[in-house]
C-alpha cells in the first residue's frame, strides 16, 4: 500500500469541510480553521467535539502561556468558533471565550526618495515593475501576483483587481508613468518569450504559473538591502507608503479608502498618524501665545 496515500477523512472533519464550502470560504481561510481545530484536538488528546467550556478556557490560557501572539490567538479562536458555532451547533461553548486586544502598531512608511531607491535597486526588470505596481496602485502583494495582462485598461487608466481581500472585485488607479513601465516590461517579456498571450502579468520561471508572493517578498527584502534602507521593508510597506503619500498630497481619505479597498474608514484613518508632512503643517497653539 502506498505510504503517501491520503488518510481517510473523519466524518467530523468532512462535516466542517462541507460547512466551509457551503459558505464559500476562501481556501486559505479553510486551511487556517482546520489547523486551529487540529491543534486544539492535539492539546485535548481526544476528539474536539467532546470539549467543555473549561477545556476551551484552559486551552486559551495554555496558548497565552506559550507566548502566542494576539493575532495568532485570535486566529485560533476564530477557527474554533466556526467549528463549535456552525459545525457542532454549540455556540454556547465559545460564547465565554473572548478575543484578545491586538496592540495597534503604526506601519513602517518609506519617504518618496526611499521608494525610488528601492524600486531602482530591485535585481531585474520584472521585480522593478512589480514593486512599481505595488506602490503606484497601492496593491497587496497577493493582488500584484494575481494580475493578468487583460487586467490593464489603458483607456480608463485602471487596473482590474479580481477577487481581492474579502473576495471583492475593484478597480485600482493606473497612473501614466506606471502604464509606461508596464508597456516596457510587456515588450521585454514578450521578446524573451517569458509572457504568454493574455497570461500572467508577472509570470514565474514557468510562464504558465504566476510569480509567487514569497518570491516577490524575497525580492523586496534584497532590494531594500541593496538600496541601504535600514527600515523593516516588506511588500506591504509599499502599500502603506502609497496611502500615506496620497494623504500628504491632500487626497480625500475616503478616496484613499476606495483605492485601497478598505471596508472600514477607520482602517484607512490609521495613515493620518504617520503622515508627517501633515503634522509639520499644523501650527502649535504655543506659536500663537503672546509673550507675557
């Protein structure tokens, strides 16, 4: 018998899979929920459907004592909540297990000069163009790698973002300088046979597959090092910088919310705290005091 053959799925796991599929949860979300239940079952030492409120409370305390971060702790609670609320129809068990408060940390933001150095320091034209797209349109790394050639609309000067976060479609801005960069990349990639007709805008080594988020994250780390930027730079840093720089240019925060695809305005409002150009324009009341 093949040792790699898949083990049979338990009826309980299958029921949870069906519940998640019925609600059209994203594959990544399903994977996270299953992992949360699997880790709880491992801690419990028996089937998770036999757990009590006390078991769940003790598990939460166990995770805290293990030094689990607030974000990971809340992710575990979310997965377990789905399992007990939906799959087992025993919502009362999780009702007394609260989420934990996540400290709000201000995002790292690059100056426009640092962004220019970062993009120029990327190791090849594909990576340079991908970083320019992340900053120029304010996209998440997952949205950058999911772009196809057909998503570029040069007539309306937009990029079509299909099934972004929350499975929502939206349009992102396409500034003229970014369109020109994309055209240069398209011509070079086509001439070298690296891009398929109507295929991925940023293909991997095999043009049938898209560049992975991991590869692009590695590229931005290498570019930051090459550019001598000592801030902690990720692909999301470019999105943070896009929003902050727009705010400093006096773009209405509600327009920035739409461009970023944020569901809540409070999420976008965080950038007001890192828009240093705006802070410098504010006149302190101390300046208006008349000398005694």
